[in-house]
């Protein structure tokens, strides 16, 4: 009698320096099996020496795999552990989860706006073979073959995320040709980070079929072009009821500006220059509707006297576990002490 099986795609974050990458491999499981712990060769992912190369994958988030035809096929996001079952030094999820547990009573929620850029043959999608296209201005949320490039990939990715059951909340074309954004959330810090990583993996998987590369570089093209960020919207229960609490959260972030900048993604100095809707990396400023601020207060938040704030500093290549952990630790610890 044949045993019914399904495909489980195990996904994890590697040890590539300076910016870790996603890796994955497939395990065939019996239909009744829950994805178990597995292993991989850490010497091939910058996570172990060849003389002691085994690393452990521990499943932490599972969803439907929309890239495969099987109804039972799954995507399995994993944490990396050493063989003594201690978190690997590249595992930032465990620390994020512990921080969240410390401040769960404040009900922190996040929505992350993931920007990225399509590349083909070493050039941003939509750029001519030589020189540069018309200056940015008409591309943001544009429509038409002279304004948007790669929409078929973006739509396929959106459908894949929805079929996987991810909390994707929108997409839009960005300021530079070939540059797009998707949003995930609102969710808890661990959930939003898990789902963002799976959405990043799906984006690259979908783009493979179109022979297009995905870049999360914060400044993919030098010159008069916008960079790529991961604007991070954040609130606590009290912020969602009080504008004053939003201002207190901003002041807490201001007091830890350097710590956050140093952990918001490699190459942040190239992106946060004070130009192209950014505040210089060595300056902290906030304002209502100000997209040139470090932290923006949406106009409706001021009007409603409650809501959330947008930290515009994180890079597109940021580690979401680190970003959400730092924001929760900085803001919730400050507000807890005040309380």
C-alpha cells in the first residue's frame, strides 16, 4: 500500500556576512507527520566549521506552500540551533520572542512595509541597457508600460502570499523603476517577523520563474534615486488610545537613536542621507506627515489623538526580529518604568 506524502520546504536564515540570506531545502513527510526538527550543513551556510558542521532546524511557523501544486505541501520556517539545542549565534528570533514575552501585556503590534528592487542582467528592471531612465517622479504608484516594471511578478507574489495565509495587507509600485513594496501586519513582533521572512522567500521564489533577481539593498542605485527601506509601523495598547503615549514612544526612540541605527541594516548611511525622503542617519527628527523624519506621525493619528507611529529608519535588508525587538525593548521598557 502506497503511503501518502507531502513536501515540506524548510526555510531558515543563514550566516552570510554582513547581511544574512534565506536558505531552504525540501523534506518528504508522511501525510500524518508534523514537520520534525531537521538538520543541515552549517559549513556551507557560514554557520559552522567543516570539522563540526551539523546545525539543527527547529520549525516555528508553518503555512501552505503556494509554489507547489499539492494541497498538503507546506512552507516551514525554522530557527537554527546548535547540536546542544542552544540557539545558534545567528538566531535572532529567540531573543525577539523573549523580549516580547516580557512586554506582551502592552500588546505591541507591528506593520512592516518591505521595499525591494527587481534586477535583470545586472540592471534595475525598467532601466535601459545603458544610461538611466527618466528621473523619478512618475513611477510611484504608476500605471502603464512606461511607468511600472515587473507587475506580473508582484501580482503573482501577492496571490502566493494570500494563498499561503500570510497577513499581507497591500502592495504598491515605489519611486524608482523596478522598485516595489509589500506590507505585512499588523501582528505581534514575532509573528510579523516570521511572516515577513516567508514573504521575502516567496518573492524570490516567484521571481526565479521570471529570471529576475530581487534586491533588498538599501541603496540599489547610487545617484538621484530613492533607496529601499522597511518602514516599521508600531503601537502599543496605550498608544492606540492616547496621542501622548505616541509622543512618549518617540522620545524613547530618540534616546536610543544610535543603538537602533547600528542595528537597522547594513549600508544605512548610504540610504539615510537627508535626501530622498530620509532624515540623516546621525540626526533624529519626528513630525506629522513628515516623510523626511526619522519617525513619522500619520496625519490621522494627530487628528484622532491616538494610533501608531512609523519608524522610517530600518533598511530593506534589516533583520525584522532585531528591529521589532529593539523597538519593543526601547519603548515598552520606558513606558513600563513610567507607569
